[in-house]
C-alpha cells in the first residue's frame, strides 16, 4: 500500500522534469527524512561522530568520550538483538 501511495504521488506531481528526476528527488527527500528521524531517536549517530570516536585510542579518551562510545556500543548491540529477535 505504501509503495502505491509513493508511486501515485511521484507520478501525479507535474512539477516538470522527467520521471527519473522526480523519482530520484522524491527518494532522496524520503531517505533524508528517515535518516533524520532515526538520528533523533538515537538509533543512528552521524558518521562523523562515530569515525571521530573510533579514531581515538581508548586509553586517551576522556570520560565523556568513553561514555559516548559505550552508549553507541550498547545501542548497536540492542539493535542487533532486536533484528535477531525479528528474524525468528
């Protein structure tokens, strides 16, 4: 049902441009919206913050950086557990 709604919205929007451009633009807007929602929920962290944390030697981390890294790992483990539970 949701795919049909997206399909109808993309095809019925005569903003100009060809169909491929409209589909690409709609998909990019939708995927950015999903990413922002997941980041706001704490499911995703921005790649730059993850890369920054992983690039630091744990012995050199501040308490705040260690806390952030542990929180990130706990969220990731919870996500894996949830995905594993859904597959069963």
